[in-house]
C-alpha cells in the first residue's frame, strides 16, 4: 500500500490556515496578567472618567431670618441668566434701568439718586457714614441695639467725632435726650439712626427724630436695611438726606447687593467730597454710575436678580407689600400667644418684619433651632446681651400662608416636647 506524503501543498496549507482563522475568530487573546502598577493606573483613569454621583435635590428651607430671604422664580431665573460683561452697553443699560426701577418702586422718582454698592447692607452703611459728615462736624447716633452700635462703631473706625445717645434695648426711646443733645451741641452736623432695630424687632420713631433733625437743620442718615419695602418710610417728607437699604431683605432680591439713596441736595454735596475710601466712596460710585460705568467689577448676577425683584415689587405695589407684611406679623404673633410664647417687646413697638420671642421655658436656643431646621424652618438667634435668651422670627420674603401655618405647628411641637 502506498503511504501518503506528509508534505502539504501550498494550496492545502492556505486552506488549513483559513479554517483556523474562522474557528478562532472572536476568541479572547490570552495576555499576561496586569501588573499592580497597571491596575492602579486603570482605576485612576476609570475614576476620572466616571460622572460625579448625583446629589439629591435639597429640601426647600423656609427662611424666617432677616435676610437672606426666600425669593421668587423670577429672581432665580435672573440669577441664572446669560453671562454679561460689566464694561459693555448691555450692563450699563441694565444698571441704569434698575436704578430707575428702584426709586420708582419706592415712590421717590427724581427726588433721590440711588447708588448701588457691592456687598451686604453694612457695606452701603459704611459708605454712607463716611459721606455723612462735613469736616469739623459731629455725628449724633441714636443707639438702642446692635445695629445702632454698628453705626457708632463705623464712626469710630473712620475717626468721625461722635455723640452717642444710648437707650435700653427693650424700652421706648427717649426723644427728649436727642432734642437736648441737638440743642446743646452746635457742632453736630448729622443725625444717624436705625429705622428697624433688627436685634429686637423694634421699629424706632423715625418720623419724630426726623422732625427734630429737620427743625434744627441737621442732616439725617437712616439705616433702613431691614425695613425699606416692608415699612412705611416717607423719605422726602421727612427730609432724609441719606437712606441705606439692602436688596436681599424686604425687597426680595438676592443677598450681597445694597444701596444708598441720596436726596438731590446730598447727591450734589457727596459728588464734591474728597474721597475717604477707594472702594466704598459714595462720590466715586455716584459719578461713575451716572455715566453708566461702574467703577469696579459689580456682582452682575445680583444686579440682574435685583431687577427681577423690583419688577415683582412694582407689580405688587409697595403699599400692598407693607400691608401683606403687617398681616403676616399679626397672624404669627397671634399664633405665638396661643402656643404660650412671650414677645420680647410690647406689640406697639414692633415692626412688620420681625418678631423676637423669649425662648420656651427650659429650652436652649440650639436644640430649638436644630429641631426647626430639621423640619425645614430657619430662625435667628439673639445677639449681644440677648444671646441665648431669645429667638427671632422674620416675616420677609416670598412666604406662603401654608409656610406660616406649618411653622406654627412645628414650633408648638418643639415648645411642648421635654
């Protein structure tokens, strides 16, 4: 029998090769196991490429603090608006429009010139205090709380001669002392006061003190940071020269932007003053803003948000907002009494915008604050000598009646638990 030769023809070899390729196609290629360094490098690459874990949507907090406040969808939308350069005509138009909206919404129009200031209300207050007195003149500060003390502190920092009229935090102010000081000291050039003393909730007698300043021909500086837009405030009638406000309180804007309203007489005077600061000089800001050119980079999104908040105020009307705040105050204070909580001040002295309460018997502030926060409500602690003794509930911002009812329900539970 003839034996088959083991030598394969080229055609045979090619056929076998094609069969082998078809059989092994798709099979994993065996590789050497990765080294430790290769494993670590791969883990780093995968971690860098992976998207961040999704965060749960934050629970809505009802802000019952005197700023920041809950804001409207219009304000939220404006905060997330398009990027804008402050040196372009678009921002100049926005800034000038908002300045006009501010005085119009407050019913002031051409009688006052607004100056926008980057920073909280304290920034605008410092700018106003620096610009409030002429050389050789004194600043009389009516002080019956933490924020009256702040005006006096600013005067001392800037070495402005000071006359301070102190009054107890929880008592009705003695106007006779202010009148006597104005009569006694001819070097007093400006009277400064807080309209709403936020540390206690007291609404100070601004009209009476304004009348004393007007009669004695003194300039009047009003800190209306936590009252303008929520309390009656007739600046022109009172003859107020400078009034300080904040976007992020009763006007329902975002926090971090403030302003000073200057009477036309004061605007002319301030424009001629020698600068006492670079960043917080009112004259520098006023002249630049009148030209449509902010002197420094402004908080552009906050300015846009303030415009949206002022649109909301114009639609509602400042008188209607004040009335709404008053209704909230009455509703909450009736609820506090039913719970058995005591008000810090006599109701006749209280503002529309905040109520200070003695803490429930046997309760410390931190546990009360913590329990309320867990339920979605943010309140404020006491300050100065009242720290650890009271809690403060503000009624500012975009609040719903349902929010207030639920807050009272939770506060009742917190107050009654042992």
